[in-house]
């Protein structure tokens, strides 16, 4: 009893009953008086009746496993030995007052490999002489300790999450009700809401869930016994996550008996087909959540106005799990700015690219009027393309490849990158800037894999895909003279295919237009050259890049614009450098004494 109290067991009001039980069990095995033994067992039953309303764990185990008197006696002996810290009992001791089970053949046929394997650990060997002890997971359930055990995680979902897959939810419920022993296989990406959906279904049926990860299972036979034991005791349903592999999950499910009428398998592995023994199997696929579902999830976590929720749900194509993670990582008083920063951080985890939230607008761009005109044409086309195709019957002529390919070329610092950010900002998109230095790989097939990964992520996150210095990846194909040329040309062909299939916006920027493969140029819808600015534009740029707060009364902007043929980037840096050298003094057109010339 000291062990029981030390572990903070509940129901202190029934400690005396448990003490009586332990004493009575000792009496049963020490007494030769049959009448006294029967009287003791009747008292044990009365203890059960007295505690039935408060759901004494031992009583629940007996009911949920439908234990026979002999099986219950074995469990009670094992519990008493654990609580008192005494040696392990044997099956012969348990069968002392059950003559029917003292026969070795009867014992072997009725007891070995039956329900007790879920509750007790026993020695290897055979017969009644084996010692046994209570499983730790069963003992923890009885004394109300943490019952998650060896990669088996017991879940209780207290919050009432919104049901965003209502049709799928109802179909799975109908399947379970129509099939007594079943397995529900849910295919979907990590974070798509598979576990939450399973828990919602189980909650509707009055069940909890127990999560296991198939790749962590080592001894499947022992693992399955612990899993079944925990699930039956807690009236839970196994939820097997099989994202890394599927073989262990199938073996595990085949070992689970009809003690558990239905189980779940969740996997991100596409188009998986499995075979199960004695279970009805049904596949369900969770697709990407659309804007209305994302709005529902954002509304659940945030108390924002409708316009902000609409921006979040339409602009960021996050999974339900990603939305939950973003909201959890931000405090309760989070504003739009902090939420967007968290989303950018989430989406930049992929080292192949960086997702940037653009802040520029088209009014911030100071370039030739022709460039502004073309950018406005691109913006108008991107905004209206989908509706235009549907309105005038062009959909059949463009069954795929409805995205826009754009090429910006010209000298460095002329505004190509800024223009890409402006396009994204005007269209309500983020920019996925690709790190080209990490794309190419010496191993065959890896470069193509990374290219596919970039396009998939851009589509998932609803981004404008931006390739700076694009000539390094989109270079002309060469005559095949060796395996290296064949490999390089294969990469180019794969990139062409992904651009053809992509429905979003791709912007290429390069200083060397002549190096771009003609096959890519044929897939581009807009090509725009960026020139160095003329004198008037340079004068405007000088004015823009020197803030009004900075004293500059003596500056001759006309002289600066007409004299120095600089690019916008060079003018921006020159203005900053001059301001730093002035250090609060009025900026002038003269170089301060002893100030070194700075290279632009």
C-alpha cells in the first residue's frame, strides 16, 4: 500500500478496500477452508459493486477484457505483488483454487496466448510453473500514472476543432458503422489534419486515440500486445502514422485482434496499396484545403476582422497544421505583421529558396515609362487570365500551363529584382527567391528532384517564383559529347517541363539575355529589357534616395543626374555613402577633406 500511496494513486477513500483485497487474496492461498475462501471472494465482488460508480480501474479492466475468474485472479495476484514489492507469483498459485485450470493441456489451450498476454509479462517456457508480473503499462493505468509507453502516445483532444472535411468525416463514420472489424487508411500530407479528423470521428463514437509511429516499432509482437492492452483499457482507437514506411504498419494492424473493432492508418505516401487479414479496408484521400477551409481554421484560432482573415486564407496556401503552428507561435495579441513574419519564417525552412513578403508598390519604381507600361500589362493579365479563359471559351485551348513566364534582362542595378517584387505585391503574392547555388548537384537525378521540390513548394505557398541570375540554370543546351552534356541537357528538359506545367507566375532575371536557351524563351509570355536611366530619371532618383530629413540645401540634383551615368542601385548606394560621410552636416557637392573616394 505504501507503493500505491507514494505514486499518488486516486480514490483515497477506497484504500481500505484495496488493503482488504490484498489481505483476502493472501488468505485465499493460505487457507484450506473452502467456505472461508468462497466468503472472501464474495466480499471481493461486493467491493467491486461498491466502487462501480467511481470506475475503479481494476473493475474497468475486468469488464473491458471480459476476464474470467481465473484470469482476474492472475491479474490481482500480479497487482498485489507489484504493490507490495514481493516476488512474482506463478500460474500454479493462481490455479490453486481453480482445479479445471490445473490440467496442463487445459491451461495451454485456454490460457496461453489469450487475453492475459495484453495484461501480464511471463517467463518463457511452458506450463503452470511460469512466473508472471503485471505489465508496466497496465500498472500505470491502475495507479493513474502516465500511460504513454515506448512510442505509444495516449491522446485526449479536449478542444472542439472545426470539422473542415465534413464529407470525408461522414463517409468514414458510415464505413465504420457498416463494418464490424475495419481499417481506415487516410492518405494526406503531414499537417493536413489527418490526426484531428481521426480524433473527431473517435470522439463522436465515444473513443480516445492512441498514436504510434510505424518506423519506431522494433519488436512488433510485444509492441502490439502493449498497444492492444492500452487501447482496450482506455477505450481508445489506434492511430498508426506511416509517413516513412508502410511495412511495419501493416504487420502491426494484422496482429491487432478484434478486441479493437476499427483502427486508423495515416500516411503521406501516395497511392499506397496494402493487404490486411480479417479486416475490411477502405482508402480515403485528403486533398489540399481550399480557401474556405483555410478561412474556417484561421477563424478558429484568431479573433480578426473578416478582411484580414480573407487576406490570410487567400494569400497563404498553408495546411491546417501550419496555420495552427503559426498561431501557436504568435502570442494572443498577434497582429497581421507578426503573423506574416511567422509565415515567412515557416516557409523559409527550405534552404533551396527564401520566401519574401514584398513591400514595394509600382509607384515606388522610377524607371522608363515603357517599363511601367509593360509591368501594368503583366499585372492586368495575371489578375484577369483565369476569368478571361472561362468567359470566352479558351479553357479547352489551354488545358495546362496557364501560368505566366516573364523575363527581365539588362545591366545590374537597373530594377529587375525590384520589379519582380512589385509584381508580387500588386498581385497579393509573396516572392519565392530561388537559391541557384544549391540547385545543381553532381549526383544524377538530384538536380531534377530539387527543381520539382521548388515548383511544388511555390504552388503550395501561392508564390511568385523568382530566379535571379537565371542564365546559370536556364542556359543553352549543348551538343552531346559526353555523359556530362547528356546529364545537363536532361536537367534543362526537366526544367522546361516543370515551367510548362506550372500554373503560377515565374520571373527570370538575367544580365545575359543571349545565354538563355531559346526553348525557355518560347515559353515566356513577356520579355522586358531594363536600360540604364537617362539624365532626367537619374535626377529623380537622386532626389528619391536623399530623404528630406537629411540636410542637403547646396546639392545640385540636375548636375548629379547629367554628369554621372549611374544605375539606380549605384545612385542609392552613393547617396547613402555621402550621407554617412556628412554625418549630420549638410550634404554638398564637394568631397570632404581627407575623405577617400569610395568605389560604387
